[in-house]
C-alpha cells in the first residue's frame, strides 16, 4: 500500500473537450444481432460515444481543454512550471504528447514536460505526480492532461464506425494544480504487475516480429495462453478485469477509508472510472453506496480511459451551485494499477464539457 497526503494544494481549473461526431449504438430490433446488442447496452451502459474528426487526436482535445482551463484559472501559458500528459496512445512513439502540448500552448523553455503511460488509473496517479512536483519550492503551477484515442484499436476509421458494440470512446481533459493554503489531497495507490497479461496492446518492441500496427499477422499464443487472432491489436480478459475491478479495487477503497478514518457516505460524490455499468453497480453494492452518489457518463461518452474520471467530474459538476464539493475518486486499469483520491473542488473552476474538432495540421505526415 502507498498512502500520501499533500497539504496546501488545490485544483485551480478543470476542462474537458469531446469531438462533435456522435456514434450511436444501433438498437434496431430487426438487426441480426439485436438480442446481443440489447444485452450489451444493458450490461455496459454504453449508448453512444464521441469519435475523433479525421486526423484528430487526443492531443488536439487537450490543447483545446488547456486553453479553456487557463482562461478559467486566469493563468498565462508562461506561468506553468510543469505539464504531464497521461496517455497510452500518444501522437508519436516519440516525442511524448507532453512536449507537443508544451509547444502548442507556448510554455517557457524552462518548463518540465513529459508523458506517463497510464490509462484508466491516470487520475489518482496524476495527483500524486503533480502534488509531488509542487513540493519543490521553485514549482508552483502544474498542468495535467488526460486523453486516449481508440483509432489505434481498429485497422481503419471505417472499421471503427462499423463497430456496433463498442465500449471505448474519446475525450480529453486538462486539470490545473497549484499551491494554496487550507486545501488538501489524500491518496492511496497500488500496483500488481503480474496482471499485465489481462489487458495489454499486442504491438510493441517485445513482439515486433509477430505484430504490425495493423494487428497480428497470424494466430498467436498470448502470454496468458489465450489465442490472439489476425488483426487483433488489443487483448483484454474481461472476466479477470471484472473480478479485479469489483474485488481488488473495491477492497482498496475500503482500505483507504479505514486508513483515513472516513465514511464513504460523507462525500458529495464518488467518481469511479467508467469501465462499464455492471462493474459500477457491483462496486456500488459492495461499497453500500447509493448509485445517486456515483455520477455516470458512460452512457453518453463510453469508457474514455485516461480521461474517464476527469470527464465524468466535468460532466457531473460544471454549473453546480455548491461552494465546494468533497469528492472521492477511484481509477483502475492497465498495469494492473489502481488508486483512490480524496480532494475538494469548487464547481466554479470547472468548465462545462465542450465540443472541439480542431487538428494540429503541422504534425500530419503528407505524401509529396
């Protein structure tokens, strides 16, 4: 276990952007797969998702979100001391999206910028990363960015749009952290690297000869003895991930509450990674928590991976008239990694979810 408390640190702004294109699951009862689709929607809770514009990436969404967040906090780009980008799907293998966002926003040359390769557990890990940097007296403002794209999981955009049983969607968020008196963040973080085999992308240096970016070349035995088929780019053991989310992640939330002597009923909201509706309901039942306390965004945005917690928070609380909200958040996923965060945020610093279809044109490779 790893528990950490950081005093005098607050969230200065939060903004989340989504593409304008909406892809809805076709519920036509005359479809050949109508029964399966109905059951899929019931268990996952997903009814639609946002799809990136042509040539658009999560970097573009975070650029737009950063502009809105900076305006909300009344910060200038040159006042930021560090930016950390949480993504599993950067624009390039190198450099990281943190460097690209640094360039697009126009930050100072003496600014720290880097990526962290985490997905669904990004939020609690990001607070640890940002709050830790803020312990340096020379650092006073941090920009945290979150986004993953789903284009990598398909062989083409056409294939993506034909998928009628999707679980993942696309969005991007930016959260600003700064030092301020009378505020506090409490964290609990965990990792089980032995669970890597339950959720991983097949392409990488380890199996380069077997996998191209477009997927497996032939039927392949995976590390957990499962079979990967031609065209596969991502492997997930649904049963193992379901078990992990509803047992290990829940037990850690309970451990967190016991450690900090907190009652889960005292929070204004409990934001859980939007894995799927069945997982969320099972977690709520094990935590003895009314679903009214758990904001949902999976029905409209699907599982947005790294941006899941922040997008859900933006969707749920932007425009709230509460002065401050005491929230508990938990992210859990690839690694396996998971964490819990206790923090306070003023709804006045949250920008409502907005649409953005802009593209970083300079970064697109073109044939002569």
